[in-house]
């Protein structure tokens, strides 16, 4: 199969901020895999991206890829089969949402042009389209089950050799090479448990499925992992975690509760950080909407924290229900900070100042280099662009 291109639909990209500040839509992790990785496995090919100009140096488009697929769309076998049957000049839709199209000139891709000049084909099956931030945790259990079935098909788990670990429904527990599990409880009666390569499940950890621990990640001693959780690569988690997706390279290693939340990459939680995921009056949660520049009703009763890449919080931080934290923020101090913390904010309930980019760069480079990666010019330029484009949200700067 030829390469594919996963495109950002401008109708929905803004609704997935702050996560799409630093990545194309298809680089969002939901289930075990990123959306891009799912499509690569379904098509057995490489994926490129049609995204914002400032992201293209890190997430390039593949020039020869004529098949374009909506980056928020999660594949299944029926949808993949339908897309593979498309011919040049055809476009696949579901309720007027462009799902996929074969484009003669990939460099000139335009959704408006496709709608005008391509033959429309309606997809009759159901779809899973990630177009709101909370869809990531809402659909995580379902996507985790699908990814688990795809990843483990016709493969053998190395099993659990530790005599002090107790398992329930072991047929739905898959352990990759290099994983180390010690004196833990793994319960897969409600959904599968995937333990990735070179991971650790430390003593006293309790895990309920559906659950995914991606490559190199760690569940610390006594961690309580409730259902529908994904812990991304090289992350560390402890305390109580429920229906949460951590994209990767982030740490919530201490006690404290987080639920119905999405956490980006390179984030860090101080000890005893707690996130509210339910209002005291059980009312629907309002959450910051970048597309309208204000708060919008999510319709959800349970919604915790949305935290963009490179954001941090100090010990004993408390986040209110439905809080959104942008990219590169540093939150600390007593009391509840505001429900929307702009990118590159520094402070908490007592007020904010701007985390100047030079200082942010010093911290980010140390964090990234600790994991063996380089904070190179591409990454620096990308984040500098985000610093500049989010300036309007840092309203305290206007008062100076």
C-alpha cells in the first residue's frame, strides 16, 4: 500500500487545543496507540501529515501520498475496507464530515476543492471521530480494546512469572518482552491489560482493565490504576488514576487523584496533586473552548484536567473540575488556580506572570535531555511559535 496523509480538519483542530498546539490531530494518543500509528498498522504503510505550517518541519507531509484521511478519525476494519475501495476523484463522507479522499495533486490538497470536485461517497457504518478534548478519555476504553486485539493478534505474551502477583482473567493480559511485574494485582475481568516492553509494575500496584502501560513506563509502588487508563511511553504514575490518558514522557509519580483527564507529553505533577472530576452540585462541567474564547458546556458530569505539553505543577496543587492548562505552564501555590491557565503562565491562585521563553527553554531542555532526547532547533522553533501565538491569552501582560 502506498503511503497515506492524515489531514487536520480545520473545523475541529481548534477544539482539540491545547494538545494540537504541539502536534497534528493524528498524533493524539487514544487507546494504546496514536491515531497515526493505528492507520499505519491498518494500511501497513507510513503516514505523513497535512497540518499547520509551523508543525511541518517536525511532522512532514509525504509527497507521493495521494490518499488523505481525516486525522481525528479512528480506524476499524469496516472503515478501512471502505477507504481502500475508493477510486481517484472520490471522497468518503459521514454526515457531511470529510473522512477520506484520493487526491490527484497532494501538494494542492484543499477540503473545499474536494467538496466541489470529488464524487461524494457516504460511509454507512459508525465512526469514532476525536474532535473534542474530552473525546480522548471518553473513547479510550473502546480504542484500547481495539488496539489490544490488533497488537496481540497471533502473538504470545511472555506471561507473568512472579509468584507473588495475582491475576484475574489472565487470557486478557498481554505482557511484552522486558516487562517486570512484582507483587501486584492485575484484574482483566472488565477489559484487557496491556503491559508494554521494558515496563515496570512495582510492588503493591493494583491495576484494573482496560489498561495500557506503554513502552518504558512505570507504575510505582502501591499505585491504584482504575479502568480505561493509558500510560504513555516512558511515563511514571502513582496514586489513584481513573479514565485518564497520559500521552508520554510525563510523570505523576506520587499519591493524589486524577480522573477523566488528558495529559500531554513532558508534564510533571508534584506530590499530592489532586484533580476534581465532579462538581459538588453534580452539574455539567463547563470547559475552556479555544474556538469561542470562553467557557462552553461540555455536557459531561465527569471531567478533570486537560494539560498541554511541557506543563508542570508543584506539590499539593489542586485543580478544579474541567480545568484547561496550556503548553509550557508552571502552576503552584495554595488554593485552586483559575479553570483556564494560558500557555507559558507562571503562578497559581495568587496570580500569574509570564514564564519567559528563555527560562522555559532552560527547563525544557533539561527535561528532554534527561530522557536521552535533544531539544533541537526544530523543537525550539515550534515552541517559540506557540509562545508567540498564545500571547493574547496572557492578559496580565496587557496590564503592565
